[in-house]
C-alpha cells in the first residue's frame, strides 16, 4: 500500500516536471520569431535608404547641368567687324544684343574725322556683321552710304526729285550730301526736272549712278 502511494507521487512529479519543460520550451519560440522579424524590418529600411540615394544624387546633378546650360545660353557671344573711322578697327567678340555705341567704345572710340552723327549708334549688332564708320569727308564728298541698313529708313515710295528735301535725296543709293545739294541747286536755277533722265545733267551723276536710282525716283 505504501509502495503504491510512493509510485503515485513519483508519477505526479514526473508529469509536473514534463509540463514545466514543455511550457518553457514553447515560451522561448516567440522571442526567436520576434527577433527575426525585427531584423527583417531593419534590413528592409536600410535597403530602401540605399535605393533612394542615387535618384537624389542624379536630380542634383541634373539641376547643376541645367543651371550651367542656362549660364552658357545667357552669355552667347557673337563676332562683329568694325572698321573705318575708329581708333582700333578689328573683329570683336561681344555679347549678343550689344549695340553699336558699345562696340565703338571697345574699338577705342571714334576718330576726330568720324561722321558719328551720320550713323545709328543704337543699332543692335548681329553675328558676322561688318560695320564701317565713315569720315566726314566721305559723307560730304564721296556720297557715302552707310553699311548698316538699320540706320536708314526704308520705303517703297519713289522720291520726287522736284520736291524732295536734302535728307530724302540722301536716302537714294549713291547720293550723298554733296549730290543732294547739287540736285536742289539745279532745280532752283532751272526749274523742275522734266523727266528723271535730266538728273544726269548734274555733275557727278552719270550712267553708273543713274542706273542705281532710276527705279527709285520720279518727277510726278
């Protein structure tokens, strides 16, 4: 009887110990799973940061490239040849939209003989353009016509040589101040021109000059 009681107690103790061991074994497993999950999350976040870094760098480089391109475009250079009555005639590298008066300063300014009032100094220069600054003598005696088209107003209307002023006559090709004055003097002494060919009676206006102005003049 006492032996059976002892066996029963031992069986209960064995069952209790087995239960404790089983409980401890299963209570450890969640900690391992939780640690693995934390490691997975941390690794994913790190990988995400590495993945996002290159695009930010590329965007920064792209912005720098656009800024550099904008700087280059805003500083576009052109080349213009200025010659004639300036102190330093030469080909100059200048900024786009530079005006003639600025180029003249680079070229050392006008000479004393320059007919600087005869040209439009506000003209905007273009790449490959040649600008010739005439002398006062050229304007008065050689019937100089400016090489800058923008400095002269253009018109499709013919010039009436019986009524035109000196300034209007000087818009004709080959007609400078000297010849314009001669035309006015002629009509004051002889009356109106009867036809356009009569203008060749004036000294200095012969076939070569007449051929240039015949389509642009009238007596009507």
